[in-house]
C-alpha cells in the first residue's frame, strides 16, 4: 500500500511536470507529452516537460521497499577492491561474481519477482494493464565532472549487490567515455588505459571522493549506499520502484559522511541503472555509435553536466522488449568478425551488448547462419550467453529456432542419429496417433529441445516456440492450415511441458512468419490454449511493410504481441543486403500502425550485418523506447530527428565538428540516397535491352533515366563538397555514415544508366556510345575504390585504416545488377564499342521528345520538338552526333527561339539547349530551327503555346504533353472527418502528409489506422483531399493513382480501397488489390512486382472532361493504404518505370 504525503506531493508538483500514462497493450489512445525543446537525439534526453495530463502519475513518499532496507540496518556498507581491472575476457572479469544465475535475477516481465518462481505452474504472462511512466524533471542542479582535464569524481559501485557484474561492465564503458573526453587513450576495443586524470571506479565507501557518482539498484540486494540514502530520505525512489527499466538521477548534497556532493544514479532494475550510467556519456557528447562508427567526441578540459539533464526520473520504455536480429551475416559480418575476433564469440558480442545498452535496447537474436550462440564462446562454450546475462541483454532465437536451439545445432549434433535423409526427420514430427507418426523422431526432437532448455534456462530469454521446416523452410503440414494449427498447438504445449519441467518461466513467443500466418488465421491458432500465455509476434512482408495484424478479438485471446521487422532480407523475389534502404518515415508509418493494433510487447528488426544500418537501428530503437514522443504525430518530428541524429554524430562540443548547417546537409544527403534506394533498390536496377522498364529507368520516355542521372550527380557533388569540409578527426565517422552510401548508391545507378546509354547509341552506330562506355567503367572503378576505402583504407581510423576490413564484403556481384533472388546473382553490364568511321562526317541529329526520345537519327528532312508552353517554361535538347568524322555546324532560328549555341564543331557530341523568350511571344506561335553542316540541312519545328496563368487559381496543376503529374502533398483543399474505429467508437480522422516517404516526394494517408469506410454513404463523414488540374482541351482522360505497396491488415479481406470523385460527381470506390492477393508470397498475385517497384498502380478510366480546371477528390477507404502520386493523362502513358516528373503547379 502506498501513501501520499500531501506536503511532499505539493512540493514535488511544484518541481515536476507530468505526462499521462498509457495502457499496454490493448488501449491505443495516448495523451502525448508536449515537447519543450530537444537537445539530444535519444528521446529520454529531450526536454519533455510533462504537463496537461488527464491521468497524472502518482507521486508517493513512503516506499514499499523501506521495510526491506530497514531489515539490513545492521549490515555494513560493502567493502571491495578498488578500481576493478579492465577485463581481458568480458565474461570473466578480474573481480567477478561468476554467477550465471544471480541470487536475485530479474524477471523479464515483472522485475519485482524472481525469474524462476518456486511454483512452476505460475507461468509469467506479459502484463496488459501496465502503465508506461513518463519522464519527470527534478530540481535542476548542475554537476561539475571535469576541471582542467582532470576528472573530479570517483564512480562508486557496490560489488555486493546482485547486479554488480553488469554494472561493473558499464562502469568500464563510462570510464572509457570519460577518457575519450579528456583526451586519454583507449585501446582498439575501446578500453581505457589507467590515468591519473581519469575516472576511478571504487567499491569501498572510504575511497569515495568528495565529489562522486554513485550508481546501482536499491533493495535488499542492491547498492548499500543508495539504500542508506533512501532510508534517510535523501532520495525518494517511489516513482521507479517496481517499474521496468527506469532510472532516477539527481545531485545530492552531503549524501554520506565525507562526501560533499554526489550524482546518484539509481535504477529500478539492472538495465535501468545501466541506461542511467550511459546517460552521463550522452551528456558529455558521446554518441552511442562511438565505437561502432568511430564517432570521436570532443576533447574537453571542463565538463559540467547541466542540471536539467542530470536531475531526472527517466520514462519507462514504451515497448517492453526492443532489439535487433543479426542475420544474413555472411559474407560481411562473418568475414570481419573472423578476422578480428576469430568468430562470433564473447569478444565480438561484448561490443554488440554495449551498443544495445547505449541505445537503450534490451533484446537480441544472434547471428545464426552458421553459428550457435550458446556454444561458440571461446574457452567457455556458454561465454556468449553468460556475457549477455551480465549485460542484461535478453536473448532470443529466430522464427525457426525453438527452445533456445540454433538452427544449425540439429544438423550438426542430432539429425544423423536418425535413419532418415537430410531434413526428412525434422519434417516427420507429428501428433501421436496420426498417420506418419514416428515416435523415435518425436523423442529425438524433444530431447533436442530439452537440451536447449537445460542449457539456457537460467538466463534471461524470450523463448521461441512452435516449429517451421529445417533451415528456415516449410513443414509439409503447412499445406493444410487447420492441420498445421493443430500440430503447432500440440508442439507448443509439448514445448511448454519441457519448459515447465525445467522450472523455466521465461516469456514465450510464437513468430507468425510466412506460412505460420495461415495456421494462425485459417487454422485459428490464436484460439488454441497454447497461446494464452505466449506472445504472438507478427511480421512485416520482409520489405518493411506490414503483413497482417491482430484483430481486437485476437488481441484479447493472447498474452501480448510483437513485431518482426526487416531492414535486410535474403529471399524471393530479390534479396537486399548491401546498405540501408528503408526510409525512417516508412519505419514510423508502419510501426505506428502496428502500435495502433496493440503491437507493444516486442519489437525486433532484422539489421543484417548491423553496419551500415546505423540510422535505421537508432530510429527503430528510439521509437520503441519513447513512442509517446516520436510516435504520436511522429510524421511531424521526422525531419527534427534526422537533423538531431546527424548532430549527435558530427557536431562536437569543442566547436571543431560540423556546424548545424553542415549537419543538416549531412542529414539531407542521407535522405537523398535513401530516396534513390526507395525508388527502386539500386541492387535490383538492371539494364536490359528489351527496355521493359521492369528493372530499369526508361532512357526513352519522359527523360526518366536522365533525370535520375542528374539527381545522382547532384548527390555525389554535394557529398564531395561536404567531405572537403569535414575535419580529419571526423573523417572515419563521416565516411561510414554518409560518404560511402551517399557516393556508392548513386554511383551504382550511374553504372546501369551509362550502360543503357552506351548500348542505345552503339546500336545507332554513334561514337558517343564510347563516351558512355568510359563513364560506366569509371563508375565501376569508383565502386571498387569506395569498397576498398571502407574495408582497407578508412580515413582517420586507428589500425592503419583496417578496423572494418571485411565489413563491406558484398562485392559487385552482391550489389550490382541482381538477376535473381540469390544475393550473389549480380553481374556487371555488357558494354559495346563503336569503331569510328573517319570517312563519315555527316551531321547526325537526334531530337528530344516526351516519348521515344533521341531514338531517330535525322540527316535531312524535318523533326519536331515537344510543344513549349508559357507556364512550364521548359528547355528541350537537340543532340548533334557523329559516326566518326568531325564536322562544323550552324544553327539559325526565329528571334523568339533561344539556342545555347549557334555554331560549333562536333567531334563526338554537341548538345543544343532550346528555350523560348516569352517576352516576345504573346500568342500561340510556330517557328523553326535550321541546322546546317556543309550541304546538309535539318529543320526542327518549334511550337509555343501561351497559357494565361493569371486566370488559374493557386494550387492548380497544368496539363502539358497530355499528362498532369500530381505530387500528393500539393492538395488545394483538405477536409477533416470522422469515422467508427475497430472498437466501435466514433473518432476524429484526418489526412496527413508523410514527408520524404515513398517512391516520390511524399505520401498521404489518414491518421487513423483502424477506421474502414465500407460504402459511399460512409464516405460522407470521411476526410479527403482535393487536387485541381487545368485540362487544355475537351476529351476522354484516365487517372493513374500510385500507392505504397502495402497490404491488407485483416487476413483474408483482400482489399485496399480508395474513393475518387471528379468535380463533386459520384464517388467511385476502387480496390487496388487483385483477387488472391497475399503479401510476402512472390508467386501469388502482384505482391512481388509491386514490392520490387515499390509502388502499386490503380486506374480510373474513361473520364470525360471539358477544357478548364477540374477537381479530383481523394478518399481513403481502408487502413494502411497510402497515396504517393496521381497522373491524369490522355490516351496512354508511355512505358516508364516510375511516372512522368511532377507537372507545373500554379502557386500564386
């Protein structure tokens, strides 16, 4: 029972502000915290003052644990060894407790209970009614940490507390960070050398200096000094007591005798303490990526921690388990770790675990392609698992690795004991009494599972249950979903029996991946008894878009839910494993929808080799930690986040880093190369001679390829320009996070586009083909140079630039021109050479057109440029080329036609740019350009049309060349609405724009992801947007709408619909999905082509329009459909991979 002391409460209310709590996991309505200002990328460090709460967090004075502390009155303050030695083996430090099962281990679901309760029937369930406590700011008191390059404090940790092992490891990390800040050396693994000026770690009370940092947990087995402070009322820990991963940090005057001032960091549990300690590093300007991306902090002679940052009670994580999956790790991660550590052992995982703590994560699926995490420790096979437990990292296994067993263990150690062929035995597991039941198979597999539990039961885990085929394949039973559901029910209950026999009450999870989804829904696995106390982990489609999500009824029947998300994938239709290619706006869009459907228990992302996925990992974990800030109306904070993240990596407190403007440019460049990856994964861009545009930007229509080429040039030029301004000490950091991807991604596109242009001109016999062959080869050479720079010549890094040797091992066959799903199926393009005919000096003229551009060679006769108009003010090109010999030319035109050149000599290529002097054109006019060379004459006809823009309203698109392409953010009108959500409540609903999202500039969708408008009648209350288009002539038109390639959230519904009306006419509801559509299934429906194109197209045809301005009104009918582009056109759009560029928009 907690008691509220009124005076204390009023005092605390005066000092603090609050935010509302949030119910997990089914209640989705959240009162957002109002941000005041932002100083750090990490959400917990944003100055988020907590007020205007509908449901204030209870502030209490009397602690539930005071009785426990009073029981230990006679106990002495812990005595120990001063400054534990830096461990050589992170599993067995110099002064360890060496306990794999601490006396008071954390329960991963309820930190106030033991991991393994005495009663084995008491299987722990994820709570559904826990409130997420928000950050509280205490009275700000500055804390001086460093003066004249000397650390003023000691760090006291209590070696007698049960969580000492983990706290001591992060104490060493903090010590190393302090060393970096004062300019002391750290070794290649980031360990600090001993220094008179550095941070001293002490475990004896009498060795605490006059100023100190005191860090630990509280309670009977916690830090004795912290317990004393609680008992004496010098700190009040009631707001973190019993909470999950929360910490309290405050400056305390005269905490104990002989100490004048201390920064006290107390955690509600081990991880809370570790997060609090790493918060000190953040305040000093140390990035979480300090080791993994060589982000060197500023060397500072004086450091004072600001009071508003070091006197706080942290928020509680929004998502309980937040982590990453190291997957598809060969060849890059395996090559690097084999070179550096001899494998994926404890020395490697020490760096991974520390990174996760710095990122306030707590969960990991380890590498598993050829690894066995719990058997690959060096010197001690369990060293990896033991070290994870010390760091407080909750371990798991992937979707096809039940009961702590790595996938490779079955084949290595068990399969050969049975008289069946490879893979067959695993597939023969069955329910007793059914056909093809083989008791010896069941027994062997169950013994295999039993061994995994026996080995790992004492560690903190989430235990994967269920069964898929061996090595990430499909069980034969999956062909019959109800039968498969029955089999899974039997399997999971059998597995839980094994867990119970070992007194293992770690949470369990079933990953609903691929074919398991059919068993979940069609077989009603969610309704089976096996799921009552098990997390249901839903999955995306392997390409960062949601697959299906649980209905409200299903949410009530299961213990909790999670999401398995992808930044990396190996499989059909194509693999992507090179660099990050998911926009953080997509992460927000899709994970916020998942959150709305109760996905709040576990979030894990497949991050491939971990590098180079840094900003995606940061954002995903930050969003999971503080969804209340980054998630709610998070589309408004995306730009802020990207800029702050760049500042965290490149800005320095000594003023020697990048300026704010330069950091903004770095964030912009990250956005730009991700935009290229989002249009189409660049590994999948493949020149093909058929020019079907299925794998390649069009070199003929709408200038698509040339526009992409110009974008690539711009990104690379700006990247090079910023690179020249980067200080030497930030070169390695910048190279990894910006320079390499922002140069390599557009360069790979250049390889393909140059190859396409080479082939095009070679087939016409024009020598300019050789120019493009040379440019293509230069781009190939640059790719090798960038590859070598990352692996062997990294600038500014110790170890002679070879720290990351092997990390980018995805050679050119992995990231150039993938032809199949095999991720090493790439090939360099074939190039052609044209032998110059020196005897041919004819003028070869090619003319730009909207479609079929530069394909017809004119040596005489007449050509025509596209029609110019006064609104678009376009420039078109004429190419003067040769088959061998040089020639001189002359160009003449009407006075209102402007030419970039009127004379010249062509040796290979000359481009004339043609535009109109509109001051001389008052009405529709026709003219001609006359090109001559010797006896040759080619005429190019020019037509100019005048459009009176003054008569057009603002936000009106102008149709030219028979099409008008609309950027969805440029609506002329937006109307809010309402609708009935999946709980039967009538709620507000709005259209929102998600910036920098999707294949083009932005996307638009509704705020609610749980409202469906089934009928035209329903749409009367729905939100909508309108777009205005000026049509120059009467006729019949068609409307193409493009969408992100999302999927229906409700299993079996096969509908993602939108509504369209023209000029307030009748609303047409159109379904974008084909019959039998199934997300993630590359052989069924259109999912595979949609996902590779990163868009889904839909049409409304045969629209009769008169000349004038017309209004297109757009409605969203179903959740998870996001509009990315519209094109109103006459006739037929030419073959193009994306769409014509955005048309001219009148913006008066």
